[in-house]
């Protein structure tokens, strides 16, 4: 931990000419494994109070340099990128899927799966036409359409596979990269519970889908089954652990928010054990998590790091700090 603290101090000192304080706190004693959903509240083992704007977010992952990959998928009303959208009016006759690709080879098996309202609706499988597309480039000639009455209204999802490997196709601009993209047709006037944000596990076997920033659904990618596991006030962040067996999410309480400021927002951090279905609330913040990614677990699953605070500042002082939570073995074993 000492090396980690030194690294963070160096980073923050490079981005700020101001001062900061480091406070080391004692974690709560470990508690027994709960048999049902319970609280195991943790105390940050270390905090670094930032006195400058937070560090830039982690860049969007760059596709591998040698493996075939589909990435940066988007939908549009025409093959032209200028018509990109994730929401189309009722009666839309065609939606085009556009995505980039690298390192493709002749004979690779490509599969497209289209879902409508969470059900597999259309599947296409074919060998990669290397003569037509080559190794690198952008696909622009794939679409779903109904030229007579228009496509059915509802929520849609697209998944792409290369040799049965699910591809990281979402752009990852406002959320982590996932193995699907979503769009809707004719839902502009329907309750926002219809809208979806997705987060895939690293082994591509599980997905977390958030509807209307409230309803959390766990999806088994292999079987296609979905289970609603939680209804939150608002879900701003979801992040998977490296083991693909646990994920965390944040439930945000705005009941005491001082509008239009972010002061008064309270965030609660939860961890879900996928195999058992046990959910544990592990941290109650007296403020809100911040940053593009929010709380993020370490690769070994022992710690969670996040920016925290309202983000409001005066001159060199800012209500923002970097916190570290140490996780007991019972939370990730």
C-alpha cells in the first residue's frame, strides 16, 4: 500500500501546484458471511484530498494489434456516419449498423445477433468475405429493415461474434466498452424504464443491463436468460471484477440534493456475487462518487478506488478526494 500511496501523491503533485493531505484510516473489523442481502460497511483505508481538478479518465481501450476484432459500433438511419443515432421515430423502415474492424482473415466465421425487447429476433452467420472487405476498414452495408410497414417499435440490441467470440463493439465514450450496442424505435414518449445501458463481464458470459438508470437485470449471455436483481433510485456506475463472478454498482440518492448543485447527493456502493446471487452493501458515502468510471476494483479484487466528493471548489481547494476501500476475502472469495 505504501508504494500505491507514493504513486498517487506523485500523480496529483504533477497536476497541481497546490497542497493536499493524506489520511490513513483503520478499516472496520471483518464480519461473517451473510446468508441474505446484508450490509458489510467498510471504511476507506486511505484517502487523498485533491486540491486540483481530477485526473483525466482512462482512455478508451485500443483494439488489439494482432487479433481480429470488431469495435466502435454505432447505428444510423443511413450508411453515412452523419446520421448516427440510438433513438429512431416510430415507423422507421431501416436502421443501419456501422462498425470498424481490424486484422480480419479469409474464412473467419462472423455472426450477427439482433435482439428485440430482450428476445433473440434475428441471427445471421457467414464466412468473412476477405475479397470484399479486406483486413481492416469499416462495415457500412448491414441493416435491418421493413420497407412496407416499418420496423416494430421497441428496444433493440446488436451483438457481433468472430469465430464464436463475442466482440467488444460499443464505443465506450460515456460508459465502459461492452459487447453489445442498443437502440430503440418509437420509444420517445415511453417511460425511460425502456432505455438500456449494458456492461459485460470480462469473460463475455454475463451482462448487467440497467433500465431507466433504476432496474438492474443480470443476463446470462450463454443461455439468453435474464433476471431482475435490484431496483435502485439511480444507477450511475457499474463495474465488473476481473474474475467475472462479481460486479459492483452504485445506488444514488438525490433526495437531499441542493439543486441545481451536486451538493447533498448520497451514493451507496453494492457488490453482487453472481454465482450465489448474494448482494452486499459495502459503503455508504456522505457524498457522491465522481469521475468517468466511478468506483473501480483492482485486478486482484482486493481494493476499490474512486474519486469522491461534490466537485465544487474555491480557488485551490476542491471538494474531491481519492479513496481506497480494502475488501475482506468474504466479499470476493
